[in-house]
C-alpha cells in the first residue's frame, strides 16, 4: 500500500491511498468464485461458469460493497501507519470505482478532519457565583399537599356556591373562532382545578364567581401552540411562520358541578402506610428532596456557564465534519420533538435546510466545547467505562419509552450515534471534574436573582 497525506486548511487533511494491483486481483478472483457458487446459468454446472462470462453479467464496477469494504480496510490501515486520529466521519471518494481495472492498482482519496491541538488555559479553580438555597416551610407544605392529593376525597358544594381558587369543576364548553367551531375546542364533562393554570391563559380566571348551572362566555387569546402545534422546543423553528398570537376565541361555558378536595390528615399512621417512619421523618424527606432539586438545577446552570467560559477562552478551529455531525444531531432531535408532540413533520413548519443555515453558529459553538472537553478528559486520563454506557442506555430507554435492548440495538447499528453518545458522556465527566475544582461565592436566592437579571440586561445591550 502507498499513501500520501496532504495538509489542507486548518485541521483538514487529504489522504491519497493506492491499493496494490495484486491485492485487487486477489479480491476480484475471490469475489467471482463466491458469485459462481450462487449463480445458476443454463448450460453450466453450478460453480463452473467461466469467469469471463460472469464478468459480462456482473461487471467489476457493480460490486460496490466489495470496493467500499476494501477502501474502508485500507483507509483504516493508512490511519494506523500515519497515526492520524480523525475528528469525525471521513469523506471517501467512491468515484474511482468506475475506473477499476484487473491487475492494476486501485487509487482513491479520503478527506477528513483531525483533532485540533488545543493549548489549555487553567480550568481548575474557576470562580463562579452559586446560590445558597433555603427551603421554606411554605415550599414544604405545598409539596406535602401534592403528595396528599391522590389520597383525597371530593365533596360537592351546596347550591349557590361561587367558584373560588382551588375549586374543582366539571363543565361543558364550546369554542368558536371567527364564528366558526374551533377545532379541538369543545368538550363535555371536562374536569378542571381553578388555579392550576392547565387551561389557556386567562381561561380559569374568568370562571371565578360563577355558579353551577350558569352559562356564560370566556374570551381568550389562543396560544401559538394551540391544537397540538409544536411544544417543548428549546429554539426557534427555522421556516416556521413567526406571528403574534392574535386569535381571540370565545368559549361558551356551562358549569355542571363544583366541588372541593378534602385531603387526609397527615398522621404517623398515614405516612407509615406509605412506607415512612413518622410525620417528622416524612417532612425531612420532602425538604431534602426540594433542596436536592434546587441544587441539581443550580449545578446544571453552572456547568453551562463553565462550558460557555471554556469556548470563549480557547481558540479552537472546529472540525467541519464534527460541525456537520452536530447539525445533523440537532435537526434529528428537533424532528423527534415534533413527533413526540403529536404533530406531523410536514405540518410543523420545520425546514431542515433552513435549520442548517440558522443553527450553524450554535453547532460551531457546541463543537468547540466538545473538542475542548475531550482534550481535558484526555489530559486528565478520564475514560468512558462500560458502567457509564449501561447507565446511559437506561436513561435513553426511559426518555424514549423503549426497552434497554432496543436502545442498544439502535445505537450499535449507527456508529455515528454511538460515538456521539460516548463523547457526550466523556464531556459530562470532564465537566464534573472541572465543577468539582471550582471556587464558589455563595449568594442568597434574592441576590443571585439580581445578579442573573443584571447579566441578562448586559447581554441584551451587547447584542443591540
């Protein structure tokens, strides 16, 4: 095998690889022997068809799988001999397959990116502000109320009771928009708890003060995500029409029943039936759970700040292949969210081609961060263990509502996704290390809110 490495711009490289003619001839002969065993042709016994006749039926250039496997094999050999570590999937030029000749060397080229050499600034002892959380009695009581609700019983109010916050209603409603029935805007015997804000914004407020049997109108502005349009999206949808929510709908409402929920008394006997030791122990557990959720959310926020800091402080040329790969994952992630929302892709307004253009800057930013974290992981001798992967399989299974085996099969069948999953875990472990070495200035929740508001205003003014 002969090969030549050509350095292109930045981290881009070109590999010119030549496979010896004798290897090409051997592979061709072996391939036709295998075909001979499988092909049946009138006038010839099985396995006895002359090769020159087979070549007319199955020309060399049609054996695409053979040549792709051979090119991959010699590409891997070239990487071993050169010591090149590719940053992402290679771009193998398959056009040379049409020029293959028996007993002649087979030459092809590969474009690839290599991992950039990052000169790290100090990433240990970084200083960040961190919230010192306090769980209030009111928060504990509210959480306990949520725990008790499934065990509550309902009591119907006497006639003449006016709807108040916290009341539970059964009602019928019919929605119209521009004097036309509103799609998915009608329901009978619909349950609602006034104040939970599960209805369209402003709907529940207009129920207060009404009585059983009353028929009245509620007017609300329809949200942009009405009728199962895209939900849970963390970035604008490229290609989707961005317009103000100016559709004023009218709902004809009739209250059929008003009731209150009576919660059980919180006693040692009750909590012991739920597996707890005592009311006091249960309160401590609830308080600890709230504290843990707040601290987990704060850790996520700080790690995002660490990620942003690393990208801004390091000069990194993001490999184009990794940027394209990140864009692909971002777009596939958006498609998954659309499917999960119950909406068809063609009805969502999402345009993948426009997304590639609009999201490229973010993809480049993300890729820089991933490359930096991978370099830090290497410097710190951090690796992804099999136990890390097993935990990730479980997490993905829960997220996608699939079995662990289905998740594994899906990842094993797509090397790009398997690599991305492993790299994400590696990056998380590197972030964990950096976070563990941070120096924190602790602020109260009120002071931290002021700091974050100040940072937000500063960023907005900079963008303007």
